[in-house]
C-alpha cells in the first residue's frame, strides 16, 4: 500500500511539474518563432529580417547563450497573406511550442496571428510594423518598438515644413489604412503650426501611373509633399515630378526608408527625405562599428545588409537582454516583470532609447530624418517625439554574454 501511495504521489508531483513548465524553455534551449514573407510581395524584406535574426542568434550562442540556454529560431513563411500567417502561427505555437513570437512582419498578418498566440500565453515581441495596433489596445502580451507612421508624420511634417519655410504642404497617400495613418499624422502635425494640407490626393494600391496626382499638386503650387507611399509608388511619384521639372520637398515615412529607393530610382531620388529609426548599414562610408557589422554580415551571407537586417538583428539582441535579466527561471511572467521596468539603451546602430512599463507597451515614439544624398541615405536630424532624448554616440560592443 505504501509503495502504491508513493507511486501515486510521485506521479502527481511530476504532473504538477510538467503543468508549470514553460513552453519553449528547456534546460539548454529557448525556442523562438518568427513569421516572415519569404515568397510574397515583400519577400526581400522578410529574407533580410530573417538573416539579421540568424546573425544575432549565432553571435549570442557563440557567447554561451542566455543564462546558459542556446537560442533556436524557427521561421515560417506567410507570403504576406494573413490566412497563411494564422496557419504559421498555429504551427509555431501549438506544434513547435515556441516561447515567444519575435519580429513578425506585417500589420494584417500580426493581427491575424495574435489571437492564436495569446490563447497560449505567447508574447508578440517587437513585430516589424509601425501600426498602432501592435500595442493598442493594451495587452500584457504585446511589445512594440517601432514609432508609428502616425507619430512619425505628426512630428516630422511640422518640423520639416518650418525648416524649409514651405508655404503649401500637400499629401499623396495610398488609399488604405497605411495611407490614412500618414494622412492623419500629417494633418495633426500641421495643426500645431496653424497649417493644413492645401491639396490632398490618393491612389489605389498597385497603381503605377501618378501623373494626374503630381500634376494636380504642381498646379496647386505645392512646395512640400508628404508621401504615404512605399517603394514603387515613391519612385514613381518623385520620378514623375522630376520629368515635369517639378522639385518640391518630398517627405516619406519609414515605409519608404530602404536602399531600394535609390538603387531602383537612381539619381532622381536625391533630395528625398524619410523618417527612420536606425541607419541603413552600408559597407562603406559609415561609422566604424556599423561598417564592421555590415561587412561581417556580407561575409556571412554573401549579400549586403539592409535596414531590415538591422531590425531583425536588434529584435533578437533586445530579447536576449530582457531574457537574460529574467534569470534562470525564464517564463512568460518573469519576462513581463523585467519588461515592466525595462530600458533599452541605443546600440551602435543609434536607435532611440526604448522604455517600457506595466502600462506602456511602445518603447518609443521617436524618429528622425534621413535624406538621400549622392545615392545614399544620410541622417540629417536628431530624434524628435515625446520620448526623444539627446542621443550620445554609443560605443561599439558585442551583445553581452548572458
């Protein structure tokens, strides 16, 4: 009887232990998941983000991992389709049993996948999208790092309008939720300096001809144009204006802050401004630490890094910093407890200071301006925004050993 009782008690103890075990965290490993577009319309961005993540994972693991646990990253392809994002999330959460979703790309894709994660208490950490829904409405399992498109425009538009002494600010935007965020941010920013858009014009997603929109703004005397555009539309709009001999100041959001603008658009793109949060890592002409990192990346993957490579890299290093502070007893609640008082200082890429609290799930609303000069992006302002702080130039350093 005693033996039988002992077996029953041991069984109950084991069951209790297993029920309290943290999904995705074992004695030697932390399992992370990410959903990227690897075969759809922004597959280039997804591939770059994935490689940046893998580079950070390798570096951290080479230094012993996080408190002795190695990181393992599983990446699934959504093809930028929300329905496929749901299937990918179900696999990662329910089959692979990841600890955390990191750097998932795309607004609609994140919104579709989050319910799958939250049902299993899986945090959505630093998605690659600047949508406000990534931290609103509040959910303890949401953490976002990207200044929203709305905040970028609300802060940048009045700043640059004043600097350029512009008389007529106008806007051309994509006729969808993304474009409306740009429009609303610009409108609210202009109100702070007693102005409003003199002309507004939109285009349907997928459009390739912008002659009517540009002609309308030229006829309206617009000397400053906010672009709610991404890649092809940015190049098309500016290229059309240049052909017409029309040269207003053009300002875009971080959605257009990519090396593809000047690589595909050529000399006509010189002078274009965009908001941004981290520098595009060129292999030449950068500060020593960024250039060293960029060449290391190119050696490892045989291609130049981009700003999306940096996004992927810093998302993983930020996760490792927080997980390291959570200690050996890493679980969802201990990670949240750390993040509730977390400050992430700028690394050598020069991102804004990120701060989180029990009620604050967006690290920073700060962004700054970059301009294409001689075929490359050049940072031309300090950070602006309610959370902006004077930026010191941080020393280069490898991710700390955990």
